[in-house]
């Protein structure tokens, strides 16, 4: 009898484990039926509905590509990361805000703050700076948020022992392109909101260091990262989302202030990107050789193009943004989830092969669609 009970328990446990692995795979297959069939207007509304829901309760982005026995990673606490979740929430907040849902955006901001206007849960990572930027960008009363923003600013200054911010304090000589999109918008917005010239100089130093040392001269595209001590570029040149991160740094700094130097850099970079646009209207995971479109890179680059059109009124930028929007429409499932986003990068030279939904891709896609609808 006892043996039967034990076997029954083991059978139930095994079934539960198998369901945890199988259900997402089956659901993904089912939800991809009819992908790209929504009209532009319907796709935008559906993308917004999902982004609004996810802003309040953000799905976890897996740290690994594996889809089997994920229950083990969940038990060990290795399935998700708070740092990774920070920029997912930031993208959703920006998208929801720009789509016009200010009430949800404000409610989410309130949920992040204590009564004394400090963050309830401050994740000490550059990733969190992008969430801080989004909070500051969407908030009308920026003066009241200074305690929270000071906390982030002081953290970044302390992290920048060599004058610029490393993504990982454990490898202080390495600069990642991701970091530019995370910290430069915050530093530039902080400078404007609180009249801090030091923060603006900090942002420009971060941007200039990367442009001068980590770009391939022939194609004018960034490497994934660089060792600032040896000068050696690391990772690949033209990683799609890496280009998206650099584009995000420029687009958000340009939205904060139409500085001529930033505008010039943004146009130069966008003009280097456009020849690599796919016939489908998107940008790939690896711009220099891959022909498969990727939604997060497409949305981030398309957003820069849209911002540039707003500033310069040059038709080429509008056409690029519209084509990116069309790719996002074609990548949108009937339930509004934007598909074909690359999974999280595992390390220098280790890029995810996964293409699926991702909260950040949803947020950046909504940001682009709201601008180009």
C-alpha cells in the first residue's frame, strides 16, 4: 500500500514536471497560428493590451534557452534574474506611456516607490538605470523623485571607477554596448531634470568612449563589447539587439534634448544601419550575415528612426520606421503578443538561439507602433 502511494506521488510529480515543460511549447505553437493576420490598427491595440497587462505583472524572462526540466532551475532560483527584469519593465513602461495609457503608467510608478520617494526595491545593476529613466521620463513631478534618482546616480558614479560604467563589476575592464542604452538615457535625463552638468558629461563620456574604441570602421557598427585596457573588441560586430541598445541610447538622449552632437551621431548611426534592413522590413539578430528578422532589435532601431524623423522630417527615416512597424505587425500573434525576440545573451560570444515573446520586445514594439500608427 505504501509503495502504491509513493508511486502515485512520483507519478503526479513527474506529470507536473512534464506539463511545466510541455505546456509553453504547445501554447507557443498554438498562438503562432494566424500570426501577422491583424491589421495595423488591431495589432497596435492588441500589443497595447498585452503590454498594459504585463507592466503590472511582468512575465519572467528565462536565463537559459533550455525548455526541458525548467522546474529544476526554478527550484534552484536560477530561472530568472531581477536585473534582467528591470529593463523588461522599463520598456513596457515607456511603451504604455507613449501609447496614451498614462493612468496605468502612473499607477505602476507609484507601486515602485516608498512614501519618501525612494525605490522600494533598488536593484544595484546598470539595468535598473533604464527603469529609473523610464520612471523619470513619464513623471510630471520630477522634483519629488530626486531622492530615488539620487540613489541611482550615486550608484552609477561609484561603479564608474575608470570614468565609465562597466556592466559587470566582476569584469571592470569590459564595456558592453547594452550598458549605453541602460545608463546614458538616465544620466542625460537626470542632468536635465536636476540641472546637473556633471551627469550630462558622464553620459557623453560613456557614449564617446564606445564610439571611439568599439566600432568597426568599415561598417560603422558596434562590437558587443570591448576591453578598455587592451583595446581589444570582443563578441561579434553588428549584433542586432546590441545595435538596438546603441540606438536606444541615442534616441532617448535625443528625446531629452535635441543636442546637435547627439543628433549628428544619431543620423550617422541610423544611416549605417539602414543598408542592413531586411526585405521583410526588420533587422536581424546578426546584421552582417543573418537574414532572420528579430523583433527587439527591429523595434529599438525603428524607434530611433521615428525619433529622427520627428526631429529632421527626413522622409527616409519615416520610411524606415514604417517598415519596422510592418515587420512588428507581421510578427504579432493574434492575441497581441509580439514574437521572434531573441532570448537573453549568455555571455561574451554566447548568443541565444531562442526566438519567442519577451516583455521588453513587447514594450519597445508598442513604443514604435504608437509613434507610427
